[in-house]
């Protein structure tokens, strides 16, 4: 009697995937990264409309932006641990659900305080999603070449969101600024639909280190609060001094907790890797340049040049649209020459573009501003895409969630501090153009320093 053959059953917790489930995992990760990036940028051009509707000065507008990025950055480290502990699939689903609910609350907010609260919750949901989205890709695509191409698609989604963000914000504000939050709802539902068809993720033992998480929130929150409020009330204000006093010892408490803990949230030996250190610096410098530029020019173009929200959004279109088409060419460039060439090239171009913006006279036509912004935007695919791939290749699989959390924490910290510092520079100047130029020159110096640091990256191994 012939032996009956049956298809092998998947082992529980296995990450082996069929093409359909891998595509579903990639689709969910791509949509997640899309809304995360979109909400970091779509709100900037609507800030004057939000102020007209809900009130608030420069400080309130900074918190609308930084409420999202601050909570995002503060929770990313533990979110990487949660991703490893709960499994990327479950962590991503919970993060998306929180994000969608907070988006609905933001769209319905009757006052500025509740809007900022909704932005804080949005940031928490985004923090849960981001590390797990990269882990979903790593699990679904074990082959390095296919994984590199999948990361390219994931990066393109962020570039498309960056391209769509300012323009979509301006267009939606023609109806109501509240539409920039409601637009997240159908995207989130689609991501959860795809996630239901993606393979389950394995869980890895990774205890949550509470002292480290609390100290990280105090460090990032205290510093950001102090810088934002100092722009309005001065550095001698009592609440500013208290915030600085909290933020200064908090990093030391965080490091001590990681050294003494048996299961640290962020193993400090991770930073022995030169790649991890450089990747974190790349992410920080890039987001200072990108978020700082979008924040500064969204306000400048509307308040000083008299542009509408839609017209201001269109000024960012050349730099963001071009970057959306560079994902696949960058992947090919990286496969041929290694990651070092596009990373250094992208950061150098961003620095050059920022210096160019600072050099433009007050009478420069708007179209020229849009052209000079192009090198700022294309740094995203050129530098961040290969940086992400290099980071994932340089750490063990069991630490991919933690490494992703470290990398993206540095990115969001850069974005949050850029808005805090550059907003304070604008508030402290009688001529806003002086504060704008100071901000972009600071960003230019940071991106140039990052480009120089990448000279120390290891040379690619040739097969």
C-alpha cells in the first residue's frame, strides 16, 4: 500500500513564510511606516490653521509637532524590547490600533491641550509599530538580497509619505486641518487587514527594564520641555530650570540601570559596534536636517511670504518627490559599491543643500527655495536606506528589535530637538530669517560631521 504523503506543518512560532504571507507582512510594514512618516510631516503646514482654530503661540505649535516625536523617541527603546518579547506581529497590531484611535481623537480635539494629548498617544503607537515593522520584514525575508529589496520598498514608503506629507497637509487643510488625522483611519484598517494574513512571529525572552524606561522618558521629556519653554519664557524661568535639573541626571540613571540590570533594556555592549554608533549618528543628523527644514519653512513661507498652506506644501514637493524615486536605484548602488558610498554622498548633499538655503537672500524667489531644498530631501533614500540595511546585517537576529529601537530613537530625538531648538531660535529673533538661517546652519554642521564619521565604516566584503 503506497505511503500517503502530507505537507509538512509549520512549527509553532516559526517564521518560515510562503510568498503570499511574506507579501502581506511587507504590505503591513510598509503601510505602518507610511503613516508614521506621514504624521511626522503632514502637520507642519497646518500649524497656522490649527493656531487660528484652537489658539496658542509658538510654544503650543511646537508641542503639536514635538508631542508626537517626543513620545515616539522616548518609548522606542522599550518598544524594541516589546517587539522581541511579544513578537513583532502582535506588537505591530497593538501599535497600529493605538495609533488609529489616537488619530481619531486628534481629529475630534476641541482644544489645543487635547490635541497635544492625542499627539502624545499617537507617538506611543508609532513607537510600538516601527521596530516591529522592520522585524516583520527580517522574519519574512531571510534571504539577504530579498530582504535588502524589501527594505528598499519599506524605505520608499517613507519617502512617498515624506513627499505626500506637506502637500497632503496643505490640500486637506482646504477642507479642515482635522482631515490630516482622519486620513490615517483607512490606512490603519488596511494595514491591520494585511497583518491578519501575515505569519505569526516568535516570542523571545526580553524582560522590560522599568527604571531605564522611566529615566529615558525623563531625560528626553525634560530636555525637550526645557528647550521649548525657554524659547518663550527664557532660561531663567523656574519651570525651565526644573526641567533641565531633571533631564541632566536622568541619562546617568539610565546608563547605571543598564549596567546593573541582569536583563538590560539596551545592552550597552551593543554600542561597541562601530556600525551601531555611526548608524545612530546618521539617523540623528538626518532628522535634524529634514524635520528642522520642514518645520522652519512651513512657518516662514506662510507667515513671512504670505503663501497658503497648499502653496507652502508644494514648495516641498520637488525635494520629496525626487527622493521617492531613488529607493530602487539606491539599493542597486549599495549592492554594487557597498553602503558607504551612498551614505556619505547623501549626507554630504544634505549639508550642501542646507548651506545653500542659509545663503539665500530674503528676496529669493520661492521656486529657488524649492530647488535648493532638493539635496536635503534626497538624503533620505541615499543615506538612511543603506544605513538601515547595514544596521540589521550587523546585529544578531535576537537583537534586531533592540537595534532598530536604538536607531529610530536617535532619529526621533533628532527631529524633536530640531523643532524645540529651531522654534526657540525663531521665537528669540525679531527677524525670523535670522533664526531660520541659524537653524539650518546648525543642521548643516551636524550632517557634515555625520558624513565625515562614515569614513570609518568597514569596507564591503566582496564575495
